[in-house]
């Protein structure tokens, strides 16, 4: 989501495409935390040069709470959230690194699953 220009509009459009009887949307973004800044921007863009500088804008990173608010505005509710935790150290510092899923660590990357709210709970806001 951190690369989307108009998040409310995109989510409004996506929610209209979901089957109201169980359709799900999965979104991934980077949480706006000090550690995500250090790893995603400083580490990945400038130190390790895995990404072009200025690929990310820290002000566009979103917390799970912020995304939940956006989702509720378009009639969607969170049904699951999972963090992605970095393990190991990348070469040349270490030998390898990889991402693992975590139900407790949402501090860097995270993935949320959302579906339509029950009709009685909807408060849809048009954009």
C-alpha cells in the first residue's frame, strides 16, 4: 500500500470487486516504525543498495491501525494480520537472511486479510 497514490479510492474500488459472501482482500505494506525506517530505507536503499534510493517514503508507511480505519470506511473488516520478521544477516555481514511470518511482530512488514462487514456494521464513505 505504501506505493499507492490514493489509498481510499483504491480500497473503495477493490471492495466493490469482492464477493460479498466471503471474498477476501490481502494487502501488504511496511509499518511506520523506527526499525522499518532503519531496515527498509537506510539498510535496503542506502547501505545494501538492494533498492534505488528514495524507493520508499517513510511518511507513506502505514500501521495496521491506519489500514483498519481505511478498510472500515469502505465496509471491510480485518480478519487476520501477520507480520514478516527478518531473520539472519545479509551478505557480506552474515551468511544469509530470510523473511518468516510472525503473529506477534508487526514492526516491519505486515500482511492483512479483510472481508466485507456484516450489513448492520457497515458505514461506507464514498471517495
